[in-house]
C-alpha cells in the first residue's frame, strides 16, 4: 500500500532515536521516453500551475498523512490548509519559520476540470506530469496512487485516463505528497541528527545535516500539467548529429508505443519550415545539403541555429500523432589539450549558476530566466554549468536557441561520507543518470555530462564508484564527454583517470591562505601543472571566486569587499591567460549571482560570491568579467556586427 511503499520518517526506537528513512520502493526504470510535452494537431497541454491547497505534516513522526490517509478525501476535509503557489519552493512563502526549515512530508492538492472530450474519447491518453519535486514524491488521483518518484530536479509522469473515466462527473482530484528528507543514500546525500539531551533541546528535536552550500529548498519546483496523446503515439526520439564538409548528418531513432504496426513520416525542416530531408523509416540518417551548423554564442555570426524534426505517426486505424523536436547539428570532441565544437577549438568563458531567487526559491520563474539570459549575454558568457543539479528543461531550450553551451550536472553533490559510496547509493546514482540522459540527450547545447561535484574522491571506494558511473554514462551517450568536478588532491583522486576533461575547483586566498592574494599565481600555476602533468587531459577551472558584500569597500583590499573580489578574479585571469595557450580550455566563475544557503557563522544571509546580487544587480566584478569575456570572444570567435556593442537579447 502507499504507506508501505513510501519513504517516511518514523521512530522505531522510542525517544532519542530518529529512525532512518526507509527506501521500500524500487528505483524507477527507464522503460519509456520523456519527451517534453507540447501541443500539436494531435496533442493538447493543460497547465495546472497556480494555487494549490497545502499542508505540512508536522506530526512528531511526520507520518500522520499516511496514518489518516489524507489522500482518500479532500485535503481541506482532514485539517487546515493554506494556499501554496506551484511552481515554487514552499520555504519562503509564509512567515512561519518552522515551514522555512521544515523537513518531512508536505501535501499538495488541487481539483482539476478535465475537458469533456478527453474523458469521452477512450482513444486519448491523458498523462499527468510533474516537472520536478524535492525529493521523494507520491501522487494520487481521486485517492488512487498512480506513481511515485525518488529524487528531485527531473520529471515523472503517469497515464491517468482510466481513472478519470471511472466517474466522468467527478472532478479530478490530484494529491501529491513530497518529502525533502536526505539520507546517505539519496542524491544529494544528508543525515538526520536527533538531539536527545532534554536540558538543551525540546522533545523530538532533530536537524537535517547537508554537505552542500546551498539552501535545501523543497516543494513542487516545476510545472504540473496534463497532456494528451493518441493511444498510438510517438514515445521517444533520439538524434545524433554529425557533418562532412557541407553536408549535415542527422541519425535518428523513433520509438512508437500503442501500435502493432505504424506508418511514419519524418521530416527535417529549416527555420523557414522548408523541408531539407525526409524519410519514412523508424530509424535512419537524414542528409542535409548546405548545412547550417549549431554554433555557440559569440563563436559564429549565426549562433544557435535549430532545425525542426517533425515526426508524423499513423497506426492501423489511421489515428495520427505529431511531435516536433528541435535539432541542432553539431559535433563535440576532446583532445589532450582542446575541446572542439564542430572541429573548432572552444574556450568556456562562463558562469556557474543556481536555480535560486527571492520568495520562489527554486521555483521555475520565466521573468527570472529571461533576465538571467540577458545578463549572461551582456556579460559575454558563452556557457554555464548546471551546478549542482539538472536545471529545468525550459532553461535548456533557451540555451539551444541562444547558443549557450551547457555542462549538464546531476545532483551528485556532497558525496562526502564513505557510506554514500555503497551499492545502494551507486544504484540510485546510475538510475539518476539514466533519467538525466533520457531527458537531455537531444539538446545541442549540452556538450558534457558531469556526474558529481566535489565528492570525497580520495576515499578507496571512490575508484570503483566513479569508474562504474562514468562507464555507464558513456554507455548511455557515447557522443559526449563525461566529467566530474573535483577539489581533491591531484595525486590521490580516484576518479580522475576515467573522466574526459579535468574540472577543478579552487579558492586560493579564500578558503586557503585567506587574505593572501599574493599566493594565487603560485598556487594556481602549481595546480594546473600537477593535474596536467599526471593526467594529460584538458582542464577547466570549474569554480573560483570570493565573497563580496555589495557596497562594502576597502583599499587596500580586504576579504568580503568588492575590491578583494576584483583582485582575486584578476590574479586568476592572469594565470588563465598563460595556461589557455596550452591545455586550459575554460573558466567558470563561482558564482553568477548570490544565492541562499543554510544559516551559519560563515554565511551572512547566503553565499555572496556572485558577480551579481541575488536581485541581479551587478557588483564591480561583473564589469571586470564583462570586459574579459568580450575580449576572449573577440580573440576566439567570429562576432556578428550586432555584438560589436553588447546589449540585451
């Protein structure tokens, strides 16, 4: 039953012991596609964003919702509810401090009117899709469990047509329970610490320990929607692109479900919707004469060029399904000293980001997304890493269109405890990579997979763990390089022999030798020489930077001032300019913007390493980075006339 299959908190040992989280559900298997929902002549989409009824289960064991089966009736009938916007993190929405830092189950519910034609037509599939929820989710429709999913940041869905047709007069009541608890076997990992000293802590007091430096926002973070397809439908499309001289090659495979026999029409169209190649086969290679390649921003006068792959499928009943996939034709290759896009050297001059902003936390927010793209292009950034988890599909679609290159990272951040290298953790990590590659495999902007950030890679189990994980990821997608982000000692890093690109984080004169700016050139040069000398692989400086409180100034520079952040950047840049002529292939500032963290004595309302404030206003460092990135673009790219004077989108 739902309680037996759930991930829950419980107290098996009485006071003083917080029981471990029980993972009773099997991991999701990748047995179908996860195409982004879209409207077409055969498909409809109904967004369920807006206000949902909401309740946090604040019972001592966080399990009252299952014990009293809140999913069996309207949530408002079992107790008080509040309005909660979807998509959004719930943490910063109210004035309740206990909700801001809440750990455990929260419950969402909404009643939906399903269009009558969807219900009446039994030839229509009706699918409920959740873009992401943190971290473990169980979904019911009219009191019947339809799916559950482990892990945040990635979508999950269930076909619900048969349920809503049982009683067409009843509104469709959707209930979603979400648990943000982290254990040593989740991604990211964490631990629950129970405080049993009653002279210091109230009864039942516990804390969620985390091993990452960003706030553990929770809730339904991306859109919830219903969409339809015919019973026989296009389930998945996979494209791999290449080119020879001026001929583009699009190798494709189409998966169809619900039909014993199917007729396909596959058409590749240019931006003007002119057919450039077509086929009637379920898989094959389309040849494009005078191909327009997908190029990164600032590397070509026409960046982000996308074709459209239209797939029309008809079954034996002449029912038709239509799905259109954007396709960018480009190649990615790595040598011992270079990263090549379309056989041309590409230098990453970009940023690390977070899905983070005031009030909505990690909730998808279109004005914020567009603002961030305006700022990145103003900055002259050509790339970013999805630190430290997969970002929304909508963001990757923007990257495809604008030519912003992406290092796509899974939620493997904070793998610090040796118990997180066990078989259960590895099995889950492999499943997460399955889901990530399945979702993002067709994005031309995604040029590399990152399987972890700053793991304890010097521990003995790390070698088998990362060797297995990287080999598995390459098996899923042999066309892209694989990396992970390290801050380990170069000589003892167990996973480095298996990555394609070395990505190193370092904070000289900040976390090491704080205040001593003079050590940066020596230590950074030594870092690069050591890593390249041992592994002979290209290197990206995947993080560097310093905190700066906006408006805080000092000369001579002191830590936390804007001047100190400026000098740190400039000293790093001097070394980058020496090494990028050899084997350094990129630099990604930490961070694009200030972001929220857990409270602590080293964080004054969040991490201040952004070159923009959390409200997206520039610090002095933004102008230093802007001047550098445009200079790099002029050296390495072919700039169109409109970029001579950089402006917004």
